[in-house]
C-alpha cells in the first residue's frame, strides 16, 4: 500500500487493541497488506504464527503482551506489540520493556500513532526504557533490517520495509545495537592457519551428530552450552527449559540428525552447531498456508534435498574457551564438519545469523573462512518520560 509520508490525518486513523481469536488472525495478516508489492518479502506460515501468539508459547510463562492494529477507512495499515518480560527485567531492571511485531505503511502519522500507543501501555506498567523491535524476545526474530534489501530474508529472520529505521529515528529512537548476518559458500577452502589450529587439538576434540535416542538429554546439553556461551553478550536472556524444548520439537521434523553437530573435548560436550534448511525458498509458493496441500510440498522438497540455502541459527562454545586457541579450533571444527555434510546434500550457501557487531572474535573466524557480512539489523531504544 503506497501512501506518501504524513499524508493521513491523525483523526483518520484508528488504533484498536487485539483481543481474541479473530483479532489475532487480523494481526497476523497485516504484513500481507504492507508487502503486497515487495518481491523480497516471504509470507510466514499462518499456523506457525497462530502458535506463536497462543498460550502454548512458553515465552508467555515469563512475559505478557498487547498488540494493536492501525486502521484507515476500515483497512489495516499497520500493527505493533508491546511486551514486558520478567526474565529480562530480572537482569536489566524493572523499568525495561519492548516493542515488536512492527509493520506500517510509509506514513509518519500512522507510524507515530502506533509507537505512541505501545509506549503509553508500557509507561502505565512502570516501564521507562523501551527497546526493539523484538518478536517477542532476543531469542526470536529481532531488529529492523537496515542493509541487505536486495535479497529475501532466510528462515526465522525478520524482514522490514526500508522506511522503518528512518521513521523510528524521526520519532526519537536511537540506534542501540547492530546484528549482522553473514553469507558463506559451502565449498570454501579453509585457510592454512585454521587447519594448523585444528590439527593441534585434533586428538582432544571429537565431533558427533545428534543422538536421537537421547533427544531430550541432547536438547538440554545444547541449551546449557548456549546459555553459558552467550551469557555475557549484550541483551542476553536465557532460554528456559520449556522454550528450548519447544525449539527442539521443531528440530525433530525440520532437521536431520546430521544437521546437528556436538563437539566434545576430552569426553565433555563443550560446543555445538545447528543448521536449518532455508524454508523461505519454499514458503512463497504456499502463501502462508500449510493446508490442504502445502505440507505435502514442504515435506517433499525437504526429502528431495532441493533446497540450496540454509541458516545456522544456533551455535555456542563454552565460556572458558572464548578467545583461546582451543575455542577457535572448536568453532572451526563444528562449522567445517557441518559444512561438508550440507554441501554434499546440495546446499550451496549458508547464512550465519545473527552475530553482534562487536563480537569481533566470532566475526574474525567467519571472515577468515570467507564469510561476508550481507545483511544488517538494528535494535533501537528510547527513554520514556
């Protein structure tokens, strides 16, 4: 929907809260209006979005939210959510809250009305510092795309219109942190220095696949490594057992066992990596629908190995190995082991995302094996009166 910035009057816009099953459906459908003419946008699965907003999402065991839809002449022109996460507040203060699910036509009046509504809701609940967008937390989709609009986003990464960053800054938000996505060709030739480090610790490091007969135990091992590895990073909020178990349930049917690699050092699991087939290669043809036949297309293409791109959404190395040669060896070995497997299955490119802009050690490892930054997402923040 193309409307010139600021063309709509404030009186012509209605912001209505989301309440109940039908409103959730309308909330989910807003992006279809915003990106109707954008070939880079990939429609999500409506069923998955339904589950994300439902009481079955374990995020809501420690958080609550409210959503709103902006209407003009009865047509949706934007949406937003505000949420308060008690786990985040325990680490960063009781005055913290977030906005997310941000979508809007290119109109400053609509945009400011949405932001003001979310801010008011948060202020009424004691929030003085707002940041986002988070959909709903830092462990899910987050950030506004600011670079890399020439290619579609990959599976479980957000997409946003080009005008979002500018409108956020016009409304008083300041950049807080940039998140990077790297693009890696799977036929890369590892540099000799990496191979030398790998050989140095070869006898101590063993790489294995996921043990499906101990699935729940394996998921807990990966959660422990991830939470420890990321615990000092900006914005970190730990995965709860229920949240990571839900993620594990998705891995059961999306990811073959060999797409998960766990590294053991002297018999102890100390690093892991997970790769996901990029379902966004398939989803445009489904247009958000799994039924009646969309799920058959999905399963058929997954089994046929016709997907040529993938994403690494989860990776971690235990904290005591950070900024050490054994840590470099662990990171390289899990990446390289997985790279060989997916390359043999026809995957040509992998996105590694996201990486904090100031995580220089991981960025150095990725760039030394030929990965390049190709997308940039930005988190914004604002102090509320």
